[in-house]
C-alpha cells in the first residue's frame, strides 16, 4: 500500500477535515484519508495513488495544496 502526505492550507475545523476526507476518498485507489488540522496535513493511503487526482480532489473541495510532504 502506498502513502502520500500533503500540506494543505485553509483547513480550520472538523467540517474542513470531513469535507476533504469525503472528496479524496472518492479518488480511485484511495483506501484511507487522515487529516491532521494542527499540522495542516492530509495523509492518503491506497494503491495505486494518483497524485494529480488527489491534488485535484483537495482543490475541488476548496482548499490549496501547498506541497507534498
């Protein structure tokens, strides 16, 4: 199983975390999404993971991907 971590700006609350989780889980291959609000990080697990689609899902949820970490 692969794992990718992203720094995401604009997340401030549990609703933000839920919204990102919901959007990213719809990406083919994603099996788990963990949002850490304090670290402004989203960790995505699954196989295979498509970085472009994950980034698009985060942006589509209304947030900005600052960097992969």
